[in-house]
């Protein structure tokens, strides 16, 4: 059954380069080229997640804006995500808008923190999400595009534009994309009782899981611009099954 999209359509004449430039002109990008979100590409994203385009995934309180499945799919295409990433992207949006994260304060502070995504569970391997060497560096499509997707959602739906809602004094490269897989197999927390691990005892139960966890979890937190950090906000959410 064909997917019926409701977003405004833009007819761009010329080549792919012209479509990319059009996205720049609309202010939809993070400063890097995006994949033009054509209707077939957006439909494939939605079909992969078996979602109705009009289904509300989350609500941005400070802007009174509904984030529908179609809006998620559009930004996923622009970020360069694969359709199979959609369950993780949906969970990331739910966590991003969780009141415990306090998205408005995160966007309005002059400190310029980024939203960091940490993914655990078997889905890390299924989607090839790096949690090992160079986990915060280049080379992994899933890490790069999932992290970028979150920043595009902040911008295009959350209204985080530099100099307006975004008050970051300098910013930093993590605001382009920052997403890693939790290396559970190498974590000492998976090998000891939770009560004996000081770091784990301070975190919500849903975040601390073993490598055999059936339901993966996404943790969304602040990534400040200092080397010495502390958790300022955490909003865990389970990745939808199937």
C-alpha cells in the first residue's frame, strides 16, 4: 500500500547538485551537504519502520510542535541514514524530548553542549555501531548519521538555530554528530554486581544492562565542551522491538 505523505513538496529543476543547494538555501542543513529528501526515499524509511506518516512520535514542548513519523523520516534521509536505522531513530527522538533531558535549556545555554547518543544491546552489532577504537571518530556510517540525525532534528524541528534559540558562545565539533555504541562486553559493570559499581549505582536501572540484554536501550545525555564532565541530564528509552 503506497505511503501518503503530507509535507510540503518543493519542485527543484536541474541536477542533484541543484537539489542539495536548495536544501542549503532553505536552512535545512548543518553546514554540510544533505541527501535531498525525495518522496520515495522518505517512504522507504517509513515502510521500514511500519509507521503511518501522521503518527506522532514525540512533542516539542517549548515550540508546541508535534514530531510525526514523516518528519523523523525526512530528517533521517537528509542525515544519510539507512532505513533499518529507523527503530533507533524513533527511540532517539523519544529520549530527546523526554522532560528529564530538558532540551530547551540544552539548546539555550551559552556553554554549547551537544546531545550525545549511547546505544547498547544486540542492535549495536546488527547496525554496525562502533563502540571500540575511534568510537568518536570517523569511519562508521551508523555512528555518523544517527548522531547527525539528532542534530538535524534539533535544528529543523526543535528550532535550534545559532544566534537565536541556540546561544552557544563557540560550539564544538560534537554538535555535528556524537553517537557511540556501548562496549558492554568490555565493561567492568557487566562483570560485577551493580551495587558494587559506584558509577552504575547512580544511574537509572534501565541504562545498566548486560551484553545479553534482549531489549536495547538508548541513553541521551549532555556532552559538555570540557574534558572533565558530569552527567547534567539523562533520558533513557527502549528501542522499539522488531
